[in-house]
C-alpha cells in the first residue's frame, strides 16, 4: 500500500472478501495510486460504516470501492451517506454464486447512484481501473498511464495466434 495520503478508499464486508477485492488494490498499486483498505461491514459494524462514509470526503478520498457478498448492502449504504463516487463490487457468494451480491448492489433507487461492477475478480479489477480513471480526470500523467495500459492490452490481443 502506498504511504502517500490515500485518494481511494477500499472497504469490504469481511476479510473473506479480500482475495477478490485485493485485485482492485493490485491495480491501484500498479498505477501508483495511494489508497487505504479496511474491513467495514454494513451489518456487523454499522456505526463504523457511518463514520467511514461521513468522514471520507473531508479526509481527502476521491472515491470509494466497496466490496461485499450475499446481502451486499455496504456499497448502497455508503452511497447513501456520501456524494463521493461509490464503486460497488459484488463478491461471489457460496450459495448463489454472487447473483445475490450483484442484485443487492445494482438495484439502487433513483437518486442514490452506486456504480456496480461484474461479480468477482473482473469486477474488482475494473473497479480499480475505474477509480484510476476518475483520478485521471485531473491528473495527466495518470491519464497517460491508462492510455499505455489500454495499448498493452491491444498489442497483446493483436499478437494472439491460434
Ligand atoms: C458479507 O458477508 C461479506 O461481504 C462477505 O462477502 C459475506 C460473508 O462474510 P464472512 O462470513 O466470510 O465473514 O458481509
């Protein structure tokens, strides 16, 4: 994790979410984006969630990646408490393979927007990239790095042989 002042907050409902959500952190590390990461549960630590969301903007965070599984209320509840962009990542659950997580996050009522990414690793990775894109709006060198990242992907696919 970067030692600079965090610009992205990463939260998740349980440490069991970390193997998935750490993939967002890996992306931020690769772009040199400073972040903080901690367990904050909507159901098990509601007061901590409230404090986290209410203080996030004043602490300098620019967006929040929130991952949760099952009855995944964390991203939506955090969205209800801050106007920072909240990027919800549905973690794959044991019983319903993350469909429960996805639907819990995506079906927000109009007026409380919560971005929702794919279930699992792809969602976590894309949330990291999306957070980077938000920061790149006011950071040209980060924007250049994102262009390079897309170029690398293009070159890799163009060189694929069957
Ligand atoms: C949710 O319940 C967490 O986000 C996690 O995905 C799920 C299971 O949590 P544990 O029982 O593994 O702590 O709140």
